[in-house]
């Protein structure tokens, strides 16, 4: 499983082969992800 497949698997609420340890996305994308996940911050 490559890093892209791992991330997409996680977004599909399925268990990947291992945890992603790093994600690089720009601020706008991070803000949208935080809103989508319904969490208070990215940390």
C-alpha cells in the first residue's frame, strides 16, 4: 500500500496497513479537512 492509498483508506474509515506518520497539505486544504472531520483544530 502506498502513501496515497493509505490516506484514502483512512478517509474511507477503513484500517490501512499502517498509520500515516506525516501529511503535507496547504492551509486551505487543512482548514477544509478540519471542518469536514468536525474537530476543533488540526492538532
